[in-house]
């Protein structure tokens, strides 16, 4: 359990990013905050010295990076505002997504956001970097984005289509062993058309596997996925994940505590 807590701390300080809406540094800092709250609630006992040391180290890291985390938080909020203005699907607000704006309306809203966002360029480096990139990209590509809002049915990006063909390319390389996926130019649309199977065929394939063998492989898969599932729970609710781990730690420590050995009274037995 101590090893899992250390793994959770390492995961927090090495969180990967999936920009533009998931920032690993900010998510890791928030994860450390939730973990610190739970670690500080551990009772100060001789058996919890290690957890107390971890709590002090986590608190020191949080205090050292507090100003930078606040700067990142404000920059992240502004990035979501830009997404809401563009009605981007991944970060769009439900109220804005209900109606289809015109390109001129989006341009006016974007100009208003640009004028309102005036960070301190020296004291807030993350917001300053966002402002510089925002101005540059909007000046370069803003005029070419606006026609997407005036043409009905035209999506703002092709990420979903690119993701679909990316999966087809990986499947083609896996079954052929060749790096080139030129065959998808002629047969890719047929794979998209016939990719779904019927429920009857799916049940027939499932019944070909013996139940005992299926359960054995499921058990092996569960053991292999245990660490990844723990990290998923940690990312979703770090406070709850650490709280449950500390509770198990306390119960296990109680179970391993040496039982009191009562002194054995000697007695004389006579025949």
C-alpha cells in the first residue's frame, strides 16, 4: 500500500498532457492537493511515520509551485473560454451549442475576448504565452475558420475522421506486417461499411471459447490492469482513492499487529 501511494505521487508529478484542454501539470498539481489533504488526516502514530514524511514532502512541493499552478489555472480557464467562443465540441458550453452562430458573430466574440484578456506579461508567464500564441494564430488563421460557421453541416475540424482512418491504418499494419497502408485508398471505405458485426455472429464467436479458459484469461487480464485501474481512479477522484488506500493500510496494520502474549502460569501436577 505504501508502494501504491508512492506510485500515485510519481504519477502526479509526471502527468502527461493531451492539449489543448487537458494539461498534465495542472492536473498533477490538483492531484497532489487532494492527496495532501488525505495524508494530513492520518493520525500521528509511530506506525505512520513514513506517511507523515510523505505528507511533509508533498506539502513542500505544493507550496513551492503554488504561484505557477494559479497561473496555469487561469490560463486553462481562458483556453476553455476560447473553445466556448469557437463552439468547439470538446470544450463547448451546452448553452452555446444549442444554436448555430454566424461567422461574423464568432469573430465579434473573439475580438471581445482578445481585448479583455490582459495578463501580466512578467508575473504570469503561462497566461502571457497563451496570449501571444492566441493573437498569432487568430491573426493568421482566423479568417479561414469563420466559413465553417456559415456552411451547414461542415464540422469545425476533421479529428473524428482522422481518428477513424488512424485505427484502420493500425489494423492494416497489424494484419499485413507492412508499413505502407496504400491499400486503404481503394478498400478503406468498404472496411468502414462492414466494420460492424451482427449480434448473432457475436454470440456465436463468444460461445466458441470454453468458460473456464475465458475466466482464467479474465483473471490474468484483471491482474495486469490493476495498476492502470488504480491510476484511473486516482485521476478521477484522487482524494477518494488515497482515502480508500489509507483505510486499507490501517486495517492491514491492525491485522499485522502482534497479539498480546499472556504469561503462562505454571502448575504442579501430581500423579
